[in-house]
C-alpha cells in the first residue's frame, strides 16, 4: 500500500544501492510534504548531478534536474519567476559545496525563500568514491591515495558565519527527526539549509551508520537558535557533531524585497508589459 | 551639404560621455542628423579617450576617420589621435604645446571651468562653445541641462548652465574673430525620429519581447543593456539581479524561463565562455534562453573597452553536444530592437538558446533612427500551455516542438532533465529513446529555418562585386558605397547569421568576386558561408586592432580592390 499516495511512484527503477541513506531522505521528504499538506503541483525540486540529485526522479513533483553544481541559481530563478511555488534545491556535498560552492555563498546572501537539502555523504558517490569537500582528513580514495590532506569544508559554520536565516543538520539514521527538520525548513521564510548526514555504503567505509551514530548528538533543548555566536560555537565542534536547528532568524526574503512583489505575488507569467507605454517611451527618445 | 565630424578628446573622468549624451540630443532636436561613437581606454581616470560626433543634413551613422574639428579637453591627449588629423583639421582647446602645422586656437576650457568653481564643469563649457557654432541658444539647451543635472542637484544644474553660457560666449567671440564656421540652417524635422545607442535599443527590444528578468555579471561592453533594463525596471515589471558569476546568471535565467519568466542574460566573450555548459543545458532541457553577447577583442581579457567581431565562432560552436540555436547580429537600431524582440519569440517558441551578437562599437554608439514599432510583434504571445494530469514535457511531435508547460499552471508535472530523458522528462539510458530525442531536438531546425529572414541587400542590383558583412558593419559599408556611386558593388548584410538559408546562394553565383568585410582576423563569417553553403569568398577585408572600420578605410580598400580587379 502506498504510504504517500500523492507522491509515491510505482514501477520506477531506483539507481541507488540497497541500504543507501538516500532512501531515508526520499522518505523523509515525502513524509514532511504530506504532513504539511503540500501537493506535488505546488512543489519544484531543482537538483544537480550526482546520486543525491536523482531524488526528484523518484517521487511526484515538478523537477528541474540541471547541471552538476548549478541547482541553487536555477532554484533562485524559479522562485523569482513564481514565488507561489515551494522550491527545494537538492544535491550532494560535491554538487553543492564543491562545484557549486560559490552559489552556496551567494544564495545565503540573497536569503531567497527556498529549502536547500544537501545529502552529505562525505564522498563523491556517482563518480565512484573520490574525496568530496566534506571528506575528513586522512580519508583514502583512489585519488587521495595517502588520504585527504585538506581541511574539510564546514557548511554549517559557513552558513552561520554568513548569517543564513535557517541552518540545520540532520542524520538520516533518525528519519523522524530528519523529517521534522525538513518540515521546519519548509515552514521557514527565507533560505534554509538542511545538511543531512547520509552514509554511502558503497564508497565511504569510514563514515558509516555506526560512525555517525557514535559521533553525533542532538543540540540540547535549551539551545538558543537566535544566538548566532553560540550557534557558531556549536557548529565548529569536532569531536561530536551536533544535530538539529543551529540557527534561525526572521528577516524578509529576497523575493519579498523585490519591487514587483511588494504589491502582489502574481507570478511573472501572468504579467504583461504595457506595450503602449513602451511605444510612448520610444517616441520620446 | 553639411557633414561635420567633431572629435572631443580628453582623459577619463573629464565627462566626454556627458558631452556625447547631451550634445547629440540637442543637435538632433535642433534639426540635424547626428551620430556619435566613442573609443575609450579601460581605466577610470587619466589616459586618453575620444568621442566622435557627426553633424549632418542627411543621415550619417558610421565612424569616419576624418576630423574636421578636434576639441582637446586636455593637453596630453593629442598623440592619441595624431594619425587622424589632416592639414584641414582645426584644433581648438588645450593645444598650446602642439607643434602640428594645423590651424590651432588655444582655449583653456578647464581654466574657464575653474573660474566658475570647479574643473568638473569643463565639459559644459565645451558644450556651450560648440552650441554657439550651431546657434543653439540658451533657451533651447538649458532645459536639457536642467533635466540631466537636476536629477542630481539643483545647484549642479545651475552651475553647468552657467558654464555652458560662458562657453557659448567664448564660442561667439571665437566665431567673430575667426573665419571658421560650420553653421548651416537646419533643414530637416527630426522630431519624429529617435536617437538611441545600441544598448538602449537592445534593452527596449527585450521589453518588447516580454523580458521580465535579467540576470548578469558586469562585463564591458555588455553592461549597458543591464543598466538600461535596471533603469526601466521602475516602469515595467522587470526583476534585475546581479549574479555572483555568469554561470549563476544563465542558470537563474533558465530557472526563470522554466517557471514562466522571460529572461535575458547579457555578457561578453569571457562571461559567455563560462556559460557554455549551461547553453548546452538550455539545448538539452529545451528551456528557452536569450543571451546578449556584446563582443570585445579577445582572447582572454583582450582589450576590454574596444570592439571586435571575434566571437561568431564561439557563439556557433559553444556548448557540448548537438542542439539547435539561433544567432542574430543587429547592425542598426531598428534591427537591434526587432531582433531582440524576435530572439524572445524564437527562444520561446522553439525552446532553444538564441544568441544576439552585438559589439562595443554598436552598443556604445548613438544613431538617429526611425521610431521603433513596439506593437509590431504583439502577436508574439507566450508559447506556454496549461498542463493536464497526463502532461509530458518532451512529448514527441511532428515538428519536434513539445508543448511547453510550466510548474503551477495546470494539473500536470513539468519535469526537465539534463540527462537524456524520456517523454515524461525522466532519466533514461534507452538507446532507442536517445535516438528519438536527438532527432526531436534537431528537427526543430527545419521549422526554424523558415523564420530566418534573408540578409539585407543594398548597393548596385547588377553588381559585379559582392560584399558580405554582418552585425555592426552595416552603416560603414553603406556609407562607403554611397561614396562610390559608380562602383558595381552590392552588399549583403547578415543580421540573422545562423541558421543560414540556402536561398541566398544565387547572390553569390551572380557575383564575379566576393569580399567579406569583418572586424576580426580570421574571417569567421567567410568560414561559415564556406562550411554551410559551400560559397567561395575571393577576398577578405579584416580589421582587428580593436577599433571599428572607418568609412575611409572601406572606400580606399574597395577602390583598390575594384581597380586591381578591372586591371587584372
Ligand atoms: C561539470 C561536471 N563535472 C563533473 C561531473 C561529474 N560528476 C558527476 S556527479 C559528481 C560528484 C558527485 O558527488 P556528490 O555531489 O557528493 O553527489 P553523490 O553522488 O555523492 O550523491 C561528479 C564529479 C559532472 N557531471 N559535471
Ligand atoms: S553509491 Fe553511495 S550514495 Fe550512491 S547509492 Fe550507493 S550508497 Fe548511495
Ligand atoms: Mg556526495
């Protein structure tokens, strides 16, 4: 029986390894959408290239599966053209923090109202196991034969440093909490980062389910999300990695600040230029 | 016949651009045809820049090398133009150190400005001086100054008007003591004509095409279109976003088109190079895209503020894989407007990338033109459909064009994929589907061909020599041919460069000789004609020092060519 009749797809050939953390993320997203009564026709999932960005192929939604690294600017364009759509940008750690790293920084600056879901498996899955920007020092691969020597990128700390309006981390070993975090991100007005620890059972033999279980803990219930400095100090903890919503603030979104959307949320396709006005303007030249 | 070429020379920061902007408007309003073009260095202060303003009683729209009057705003800028100065050139302004044999009239514009309070009024003194020659009086020019400077501050407007008045008096005094004048009573009513630079025409054409989103990263000479649309975004619903880089810009544009917007990106060669992968994404996902590629000389950073037609090959071959595209290259204001509008129509209808190739010379030059018909293409409706639950984004059709749905309009799901995909838009590695999808995308070319207009022809109908050119070389060749009334030369000007139509082959078979004139070093249009139509080109006239062709250069080259041809 279908658990999510609106979103579930039958007869699809899923290209993920059995046991991969991506399945849990797919399920958590569908559950979050269902609980929020969102319909597939209201949702656009924009993704890049990798294992993670295949997610929108596996459930009912509008989908723009674009280029490796470029989901965020596409998602930005979608939201600008039609702010009534719920827009999720989804991809892997290489996709979002490597190839698309510059867009990550600038999408935070804009605070466009989208949800940014990163399947962080600390490895390049689709290209078969090279290091990713979040791979830990010492992580050995066929390319990093002596182990990674560069400091891993800390997306949570970066996002807080850039004053992103919603910054969270989840671990897919706990689907219930992952789903709750995704729900909070959807409900947040503005840019919302959800970095999800996702074990890659095929190419990451270090950061396994067991490893994440031992190395993560939930932010205490008295953690003050509004306090950026304490959020940052949590973000740079290394021995044990905190999970949950690190930081959240209320601030107008990018699209809300656009002149054209101050009067109405009418999407671009419903607006038409006054060509008579243009004619007059030209005649005055 | 009145045809004067004034060249203003100064360093960056001396306000040459303002002179160009205000004077051309006043000249046109007073009843003279005008044309202005600038050449400038890639620096904000100092250096040596110049601006040519032509004043005429008949239409002039091209760069001439001849200088009738050279107006120097600063002393050290002269060497820059020495090659263009002839014995007939009159030099006025900061010429005390010059040792040239020309008629020289020392006027220290800067000193006059300083007496009013600041060096920054120098350009207004100069404008007043020139206005005296045309008897364009204070009552006529003051409103322009008030409008231009008044937006910044009232005081600034007043000071500049005083500067112009003093300059005007200096001009009158000059005319009274010297037997130099270029006054001719204005004879034409140009009130129904318009004065625009290339950037403005492209931006207005984009609005006429329904553009409601522009994302771009600043890069000379493409930024003008961005600035223009930003300034018009208060009057029209246009979202303007300065992206973090060109890759972001085009991807935002694609996202916007996908969701029902009509996006433009504007860039130059380097930025376009960064967009290549996404150009291919536009081709694969069949998401419309319009790109203004304003060329400047490359490779790499090249000459950032100069002009060239060096990126035709880039536009033709950019992007991996095989997919249809259109390349348009306007050479007149009318073409810039209507082709930009058409670019939106073609991109939308055929779901392909359309590249509008302009260049620094064209976007920065001011031309007098017929008014543009904003309503002429109102028939160019949005090509989107309301979807139903069975909607498939890449439905196979006879002409290769699948009805384009957008998310949020209808009950269907709109799925697009940069991977090879099924009709529903999902990833596939089925070889049969792959083959069909490749054919579907390329099939769009067939109908597309019928939308491409044949090139403009001018010159002698029964030509022996055929000139072929494209983009911004339209007027310079036209004027050159007007100066060679007996030459048996015709010219084909391509403003719709790709795809090419086979219909034009007879133009070539009729010619005894064919010359391609291009602002580049390798004759890229000539190569394209050869490759696509197997047309043979006998000679090329190429210029690639960073400057546009002058009318004189074309005349000399054509004279020589036709003489050699007749003798041999
Ligand atoms: C421009 C470009 N460069 C490289 C690739 C090859 N590539 C595809 S996915 C990928 C990395 C995938 O890693 P990640 O983003 O972490 O996703 P995962 O597969 O781990 O989910 C790479 C390098 C590509 N598709 N496009
Ligand atoms: S390779 Fe890794 S990320 Fe990809 S499906 Fe397999 S386990 Fe998951
Ligand atoms: Mg990964």
